[in-house]
């Protein structure tokens, strides 16, 4: 976590204006108005301070997290977690660690993501995806050698990898800069604490 307190407060769900209510409607309409273990997550409550932006953000984010993304869920989470780690986003890491475990990553793999592509135990394609993530978050460009190593993903998979890293770099920037705090009861990895 870069900040120990929010710079932008999450909206009070009891005091939503019409635009905020409309932006949060996908969450309010599901599970009796509860998501994220019984509440609307702080990221969405904070982004609801800019409700039209939140609505647009949700559309793109839904593509990245859907079956329309050519990356398998495990691969997508591998890339998202490395992006969050590279961006030093404690919230992103904490949220997607849970999702990554649900999508087939092991505890050991999640710990190795911190070390990156040079850690022992990665398959060739895992290593290539991690290299691509590192290149994108450091230089905003995938080198020719890494692009070639990503060939098993196909063109759409390579495109979706770049778009996934881009999306979660943006998400990490928002989380870090707005000071969005993890939900009560969540533990932030010690390597990502302020």
C-alpha cells in the first residue's frame, strides 16, 4: 500500500446521487446489493466519485475479466498479479491473489510471481508472459524476442496480454494514487505495505 489513508473517500452508499446510483447499479442489483463478501468493494465505491468514468471503466474491465479475453484465467491472473506487484499496488495484489488461487495458481506460484520470470519452476510460456509484463510495465514495449516467445498465445492472446497489462497498470495507478484501502479483514502482503 502506498498510502495508509484514502485521498479520495469511497462514497457513502446511503447518500448516493442519481449518477452514482446508476454507476453502481450492476452491484446494487446483484446478490441483494452485496458483492465482495457482503459489500461493494472500496475500489468501486471510490470510483463512484466519478460515476460516468466508473461506468466506462466497468465495460472495459468486464472484457478483460471475461471469457472473451484469449488468456486462460490462470494466465490472466499471472499477468495481473505481476503487473500489480511491479506497480507496488497492495490493493491489486491482495484482491487478485484471491482470484488467482480460484483460477488455478498455487500459493508457491503466487510467491514466485514476486521474483518474476527468472524464478525457477516456470514453464516457457509462463516465463514469456512474465517477461512481457515486466517489459510493458518498465518500458511500455514488448521486445521482439519476448513477442516471439509468446507465439503459443496466438495474435489475439498476445494482444489480450498487452491489453490486460495496460488495464491493470491503470487500475494500479488509480488504487495507489487515490489511496484506496483494502477491505476490512484483508491482509496486505508485507512486501507491499507502505
